[in-house]
């Protein structure tokens, strides 16, 4: 059994996106090369939209990696410096004032897109078609177990729990391909599937004690995503949120000690002629 720790599991920035972004770096660089080297690329301003950004230190990581890739390509091709316009969008509760404080002056300047547009995104999915028996579903089932137990203990309202619904679907690569082709606006350049561990610190050495429990690490990441939804449903009591994710971390640690725990990431690179 895993010892239940009483320290509050405060919501902290989750680094789980960084390994995925690092894995997708070759695809990002390939998309950047295709965009900047296109014969239609003749402007000086380039817009970047991050439709799933964070609000902590990870907020600018994806954008900064993309800017580095684009600048590397434009230098290689001898183009003028690019000027970037970045759009960040996510939950309304994100603290974008802290985001702005993270900004630093950059020497990167300037590019307006031509007719060609490049888009890359990564979603949690499944390797093949059929019912979603993927491990990511287990993450939500284990959280459901915690919520049911807390309702049984009288800590959250059973009626509110019964009305709490998360309509989540995790597509296979084939399903993504079919939807893109059906929509007809974009052309798929790359479509790949990679696995990454639930634990964002998997394989790292010399971790501080606070990061050595994989279950607690995962619980922190899920809290960053789920807490706004739980607060909306069950109320903003911090003690309740702390208790949910303390229990969740213990259950995750036990489960991960017995099972391999990986996300399936579906990575897609698209272009719009």
C-alpha cells in the first residue's frame, strides 16, 4: 500500500506537455520548413494560435519551440527576420496576467503568411478503432471512483455527482484522418501515434522527494485540467478539492505500481493550400 500523505496537493503547473512537444519536434520543424519555403510565403508577419495553452510557466513553451523552429528554417533559407503574433486561448479562469509577466523581449522579428498555412496538433487518442478501452479512460474511471467514495462519505453532494457528465471521446488515427478528409479544408502531411507515460517525470533521475511519487505527479496534472470543471459542479471549497486529489494520487500510485500507464498521442500535421 502507498502511504497517504496529508500535505495538500496544490494545483501546480504540469510539465506533461513538454515530453510530447519534444517528441513532435521533427514534425514541427518539417511543417515550419514547408511553410517558410513555400513559394506563396512572401509576407513578414506570422500568426500562431495555441488553442490549448496553460497559464503557468508552460504557457509559452509550445509557442517558443515553434518560433525557434521557424527562425531556424528562415535563417537556413536566408529569409528576413519574422515578426510573430501569438494568440493564446483556454479556460476563462486562466491567469493571463501571469502569462504576460513571463514574456521577455525577443530579437525575433517578422513574416506575413502567404496562401499556404501550416497547422500541427496533438490529441490524446487510441491506437485503433473500436470502444475506448485505452488507458487514458482508466484515469477518468479512477477519478470517478474517488468522487463516488467522497459522495458516500458525505463530502460531496450525491445529486450533483449524479448530474456530472464528461462527454469525452478519444479518436483513433483513422478516425482523425476521415474527419479531416470529410471537412476538406486541410491536407494531412503527417499522421503519427506516439506513447508517453502518464507520469511527466518518468525516467528522470535525482528528483526531489516531492516529485518521486508518480501517482501524485499524475494527480497534479489532472488537477490542472479537471479542477475548474469540478469547482463548477461541486463548489469552490479548497479543502474538498485538496481531498479529491489527495485520494486520487494514492489510487493512481497503487494502480501504476501494477500496470503500465501510457497515453496514446495522435499527432497530426496539416497544410491548407
